[in-house]
């Protein structure tokens, strides 16, 4: 699975854009003169009326780094403990590792802690769809995702197999539509993306595995004390900033935010996931299994979604409304009960659905109730000291818009950029890391993700209703807009 092209590269901040990926254009002389003249008139008329607003320069892509914010380097940047805060990242999933990588490129000192004993300690085998983050991935030093698969066709069926909608590059190109130039979605196994991010780290910054966070508290000097359990030992350490990137049931979040203020919210449905190998199942022959097609089938209540997982596997996601109690019970019964449930519900559906369910190894199946949370208020963050959250720890959302991993990656990149920009040339210790960095980061993060949480929640309803059966060549989530 190693991607030598990505491993061989070391990176550092682009000096032209200071790691931001964009630079400001020069303000045109004509605009400057117009402003200066308007200001002179304003000052000479006893400052009556509205004061002229200075012209702003527009941002453009940095050509030196091609918008990535980083350039190749012979060595890893030396951690700059003089100018930057020491960061403790809790959680070695996508968001946590991405933040570590972005900090490494910028010389921001960090330690990455993960409670699991190793990379493969838990089953984390589901697939991701990279949308906005497909473009941003190069900002983490990854030129090309080795195991990424681009989908060129998306189809929606009813259970008899009638096509209700179709879109994607293949259809657009066939019809000579202008939309054929739109960005493509990339599909990749979660562990494949996580590994490629981990491979960007050097040995000195490798993950601290088997570190279970027991406690954290803000100290009077604005640092944070952390207590970990490692096997049977207790370890205490300090950091200038703690970032919780430890998922929907975040331990960090539980320490700093009362669960009653933003509890888990059940979305009235269960999701069952499976990964089916195609080569071993020679009877599986269908144009839908060409490793470039995403298709979904629905009956107005239940919904099956299938996407390429690798060049030889397909991932399926089956969901339907159910009470929380029954969803929890079914999940606890395990993969055999989950597989039987899906098979019985879809055995009369169009080909090749039942064959794919039958051909999915039991150990490749998991299921869980679907939750999100009400979006946090930025004022609430201001009361939690030198601690913040990103990814699912901050804004968990349903999987039905495929935005979870995308937003975690964008969160990580945003935080690293703000730390670099606001701490490199200013004394952040005087005002504290919250005033210098966190208030800005959290405001940007919450504004960006609030609509994603909302849309993902609405999708949980739309995709299990008659709306999904409307005949239209567009994503189901766009129908009501």
C-alpha cells in the first residue's frame, strides 16, 4: 500500500504565500487614486457623510506552490518552540493525523496521542468520498492518492432497476454538457487515506500509541495539564494547546463541554456497511460494477448505496428508519444478524444487489445507529480555555452527504494555517492562545460546517422518503433546494 512518490517528499512552508496557498494582488493605481481623492474630500468637508473604505486587494492562487501552501524540502522543518505553541493532538484518526502533518510542514511543535495500541487495532474499513478535500489533499504533501478511485457515473434506481436519475462525467460528456468540467469525487478506503497521511510524518513525530486520556485541566498559566494511562502506568504532561480530534464520542469534549448542552441526537435510522470482494465472486457481472460507478436503490423507506472501495472491491451502505432501541439491539447482535437483516430486506431488489450481499464476508459487515449533534455556539468555546475540537468531535454529522472526513481535513488545515499566521510574527503568549488563534479558528469552522451538519441531517430524512424516487438527473439531496 506504500506510495513511494509521497513518502520520498519532505515539505516546508512556501515563502511566497506564507503557507496560505494564496497571495494578495497589488491594488490597481486607479483604485488607489480614487480612494485618496475621496478621502481628501471627506476630510476637507468636516468629515460629513460616510468615510471612504480603503480598497482591498484580491487573493489569487500562489503560483510558487500551486495553492498547496508547501514546497519540497530536503529536510523536515525544525519545530519552532520559540514562536509557536506546543500542541497535544488527541486522536489518531483522519483529522488528528492531518493536523499533525500540517503542523509538521510549518515547524509547529506537536505530539499526537492515540488510545489504540496500533494502526490496525480496530476495524476501520469503510470508504470515504472526498469532495472539497479532494482538491485540498495536496496541501498535506500528497500529490496523488495511490488507492483513490474517481467515479464518473452516478445512478439512482427504484427496486425494480428502473433508472430514476443519472449524472456524472460520462453522461455530461455524452451530452456535450458544460458541466462535464466539474470536479470529480474520489473514493478511498479510510485506512488507505489515514496511512498516506501517517507516512508524511517522520519517526520523531510518530503517533504515541496506547495513550488513553484520563483527564485534562486548564492551569492558571494558560497551559493545559493532561493525564494519560499507558498500560498500567500513569503519565502527566503539559501543552500550550490541546486539540480533541477523537471522534463523535470525544473524551476531550466530555471534559470541557457539558453533554446536556449538545447531546448526541438520534436521526431515526440505522446504517449497515459491508465490503464485497468482486474477483472472488465470478458470478457478479454487471455494468454497475466497473469500479467507476456509484449507484443507489431505494423504495421510499429503505435505501441501498454502493460505491467503489478499491479496484477489486465494492462498499455498500444500507439504511432505513428504526427506533433507537431496536437499532442498538441489532448492532449488538453482530455481523451475522446485520447481514441477514439486509439480505431479507433486499432479496427481491434488482441485480446485482442480493448477490453482492450474499458475497460479502460476514467479518466485513458492521452497523450502527446514526447520530449528530446540534452545532455548537462559538461563545461556548470561549469558556473552555486552551482547548479546542475538530472533525466529528466538534461537529458530528450523518454520513448521507459524505462530508465528515472532508470537513475534518479542512478543519486541520485551517487550524494549522491560523496558528502559523497568527503566532509566527506575534507574541501569542501575551494574549493567550484562545484570543490569538482559537476564537478565529472556531468561528470559521462553525460557519463552514453548520450547513454541512444541517444538509446531512436533512438527507437522513429525504433519502428514506418518497422524495428519493422523483425522476431527475441530479443528486437526491438537491431536489428540495
